[in-house]
């Protein structure tokens, strides 16, 4: 749900006939599951990858075609080192 859903529901909080989880109200403020996310697909067959990219785009995401591996691994390494200290 988008933040606007919370605001709109709050505005109608005194309406006794209002239901924040009604189908019509929810569909108005529903967001796509991958909205704003970039996903990198690795190790899939070309046909599978095309299908997954299509679904990703249909659900608000975009494909990341390049990964900055040194940065990625340094973040993972930092995370693992931090967990070890706890």
C-alpha cells in the first residue's frame, strides 16, 4: 500500500460506513511489488530470464544489467564482520 492509503484512511476514520480494507479502496492505493527495485538475474537460461524480466517490469521493477561486484562484496564482507562482533 502507498502512504496515501494511510492518509486517506485517516481522513475517513469517523465515517461509520468506511472500511479501509474494502476492495475498491485498496485497489486505489495498491502499489506494485517491485516498484523502484532493480534486480540482477544471474545463471538462468535465456528464455527463463526473458520471462522473469518481463514479469519484473510488469510489476514495477527494472532489470539491472551490471553489478558493481567489488562494492557488493565489500558490503557483504562488512555485514559479516559486523555480525561476528555482536
